[in-house]
């Protein structure tokens, strides 16, 4: 007979170690379909590593791919710490991107020197506004935020497509559904010349540091953690649960909205309906691998980005499907969830 007993204390080292083992287990499990596809296991993984970090160009591409994942992973981590399950980072990313184009293309106007800060502020405000509705419905009426935030993703994407076919359509785009490009004053500068890596990365890193300080060193962080542990007990202790949830929802949505600004103003230059490669959903995996710790979001995002970038090289070298990256990420999430079970509980074997 198997019995699970809660652990009295959870060591951060033990937690991090088990999550690292979970990622290794995911790679080991992914080796099975790789072998079935006829690819040599270790050379295939070596090709993945080479494609992700073997050259300066490969490393910058991995960091470029990791940048939106840092934003969306942090957005999920902040919300999940308060048990506010924001599944809508994908929609918030697109809404933030739409606000970026509205301000950054010069349609609204503004002094050129302030255009980039205004773009970032507009993107954050758009993402926050999109998250406030589901958060209020959860806190006031108990409406499941998983459903509302998930469905809003599709609503926002359809709205963006409508805007790209209408008021925001670039008249010089040759009929393609894309927005006008943002002005040079509204663009995030590149970090390395002739590389795609841009200033969105240090912004994401700074936000992770600020979120860590907020969660671990401030009264608001204590309230957020208390609401996440037990909302009823937090309310009994005098914490106003609904305002706390609204603050968390606004912060989470704002960070996800900045992911849209990062992709438009830093990488693409304009908005298209295929701006995101599922960054909002992948951010959930990043947050779970990071154990909802803001600082751990950065290596988790780089890991996931490296899998996606490196899988392309492995696919070209050995002829396996690049969708193996999606399989590895899915297995990593499952393994991390199982590892989380062993972090929180002891397993006791008893004779019936």
C-alpha cells in the first residue's frame, strides 16, 4: 500500500535538484521516439546542443527565442503564486502587441524621445486591462479564471486579425494582413550588431529581479503568498483578497503584454497574426519548470528556447521531425509535475 505524507519543510536545493532530474527524464523519454525514427540518440542530442549554443549566432538565436518566454513565464509565475491561473498570456501578448503598433507607428502621435517608453507603457496597460476582467470575476463571483482567460485568447486573436484587415492594415504591405511598421524611435535597439538579439532581453531580466524582490522582500509579496497558500485564512488574517488578486492579475497581464511589445518593437517591426509561436502557452511550462520562482524563470526559458532552436538543427541533420521539440517540452512539464509531487510529499510503502 502506498501512502503520501506531506513534508514538513521543502529544501530549495532538493526542489531544484528534482526539477533538473525531471528535465533529464524528459530527454530520456524523448529518446524513445527518436530511436524509433532512426536517429542516433547521443549524436542527435549533440546536434541539438550545437544548434542551440554551439556558435555565437546560435546562442543569440536561443536568447532571442527565450526573451518572450521570460516575459510569459514570469507572467504565469506571478499569477500562479496567488493561485490565479492565468492561461491567457497568449491573448495578453497579442493585445500588448496591438497597443505597441497603435502607439509606435505614430498613429496616435507623441514626442519622439518618449515614444519607446510610451510603447512599453501602452503594451503593459493593454495586457493588464485584459487580465483585470477575469480576475475580478474570479475574486467577486468565483468564476473559473482558467476558462475565461483561455477563451479570451481566441477572442483577442480574432480581434487582432480584424484590425489587421481593417484600420491597422499596412497600405504598403502588398495586401498582406500586417500592420504598419513601428517608427525607429519606438524600436528596441539590438544588443549585438547584425544579430537579432535586442533590448527586450535585459528588460525581461530586470523584471525577474524586481519580481523576486517583490515576492520575497515586501509586504505585498507576503500578501500574495498568503492568498496563494490559503485565501480563506488570508482573509481571516485581515488581508483583502480581491484587491490583492486584482494587483496580481494586473502585474501578470502587464508582463505578458510587454512580451508583445518586445516581439514587435524589438524583433519583427510590425504586427502579424502569426507573431507568437505559442509563447503564451509555453510560458506556463517555463513557470512550472522554474517552480514559480521569478529568478528561475530565466534559465527555464533559456532551456525551453534551446530545445526549440536546437531541434531545428537536429531535424536538418538527421531527418527527424522538428516537432520533437514540442514532445520534449510536453514531457518536461509532465515530469516536473511528477517531481513536484515528490517535493511536497514523502512516499511510504506499507503492507496491507
